C-alpha cells in the first residue's frame, strides 16, 4: 500500500505514519481526528492543524485504511492489531 502522507502538515506526517503502519498512538489532536471527534480535535489543534482540518478528511478518505479511523472502537482495534505491520504478520501466519 502506497500512502501519500504529504497531504498532511509536515510535522504530523511521521505520527500518522507510525499510527497507520504500526498502530502507535499519536498526540491527542490526531487521536481525536482518528476517532471522528471534531470538537476534541478543534480544542487540541495547533495553529497549523486548525487551518488544515480539511486535509485530514481528504487524507483519511483517500489514503488511509478505513479500519484505522472513524470511531473510538475502530481506533482501539487498530492499535491492538498493530497497524498494517501487525496485519502483515497475521497474513503471513495464515
């Protein structure tokens, strides 16, 4: 899977990459975005992210696996699974 992280602000790309690839939680703003918590995201956004919220929607819709975002339950399951790398291990074991 080739994911275009450049849609996101530069200082957020590594955190999103760790989340998607390894299921490693990022900061409170990003976790709010991933859980579909707009009010929480707005309250936690820095000055760059507040201006780029639309970029997160575009990124999640167009680039991110649908299993890694959308609700607190999906986010918790993604973390437990270990992201794409954990999924890769599950596929190899099958």
